[in-house]
C-alpha cells in the first residue's frame, strides 16, 4: 500500500508528472518503513500481517506469484514465506527495483525483479497462480486496463488480490479530513480513488474475475494520536475483528479485493496502453 504522507506535501511540483506516468517522478531514496523487518511493530507491518491473515486460506498451494507495482515487495515476500512460490516483482520505478532486491536479500529469498508497464505486462497469458497489487490501483483514473492485465496473467483458478486506498475519511486519517476534501494532490488518479466499493466489484468482474469479494479493513487509531502504533499492536485482536464489518465500511483505511480466474475462461483482452501511476 501507499505509505501515508503526514506532512504538508513537498511534491506539488511533481503532481503532473505522477499523473502522466513519468517513472522518474517516483524516483526517491528507500524509506526505513519499506525495509523487510517483520519483527518491527509499526503500522506498516501490522497492515502487512492483516493482508496475509486474510489471504492465507485463499492461497494456492504452490506455483508462481507476481506483484504488480511492487514497490518494496514486502507483501510478495511474505506470501513467499507462506507458500513455496516462485516470486516475481514488476514495477517501473528504479527505487522499487532496489527495494525489492534489498528485501529479498533480507528475507533470504530468491526472486525476479522486472521493469514493466502495469497496462502492458511483459508476461504470457495464464502464467501465474497469484497476481497481486498493493496500493497501486488508486493511482489510475481508469484502473480497468491494469485489472484486465492482472486477470490475463492468472492461470485458471488463480487468485487475484489488490488493496486499494479510497478517498474517504477513515479513523486513521481523521486529522486529514479537511485536506482530503479540498486538496488537488488527493484527486482521483494520483493518491486515492473516488470509486465506491460497488464500482470496484463491477470492475473486477469486467476484468474477467469471478467470486469477487471486497472487504473494508483498517480501523486504526488516528496517526496523530500518541502511541497509535503501540495501541494497534496491543489491541490487535480487537482491531482485526472490526475488519469486514460495517464499522470498517465507515471508518476503515483500505479495501481488500479478491477474485479468481474461472477454469476455462478466456484471458482478458490486452490493452497495450501506456501506464499512468
């Protein structure tokens, strides 16, 4: 997922470049929070564990796993610890390739890192058992071409997963509610998506996925609250019990979307469109 920015946003000058899909606009140093350190009790590892707990019963027993727009690759690596997957990460940002390679090294795992366009992925049809993305789809004004590409790569019965940060007030980001309502940096297609849950479900089905499910998650104390990370970990059972409830629908931080490629279904049509992230 995209790491929340709690400052005054020093990147206004780059906004147009982000929106137009300029890979160089995403070049930056690695953040300490992006490094694979699963023992660290911060909000990012808590979110990672939430995703893994949710996905664990859905995961295929083996095969190949691809993370699209991999960023740090932490979630991909965690899934590789759950199942004997052959891991592949694809991104178009140079910092992401460095982050994934460093995190593979830290985890003692092997994996491939590929530069590629999320709307024209450089892999053949039906070549992966798991295709996932974390905090990627909200960066597209039209996410359907990316979702079609992800579905195209799934083998019959394969698992699709995406988590998405919607442009809505959550308890975690309560302090940002006014800025979220008026900030140009938070417009759809750059940082958060205005699309409702029902639309994401429709897009997943249009991309060729079946058994689509969307769960709201992430009812966390506001990030401005002192010791909010300590509280999340201390009361983790209660916090996670709120996922997939009406409380999470109202106050949750992100959506988790899953679906499957139906056996015998044709690959989704490839778009070949340029990337916009």
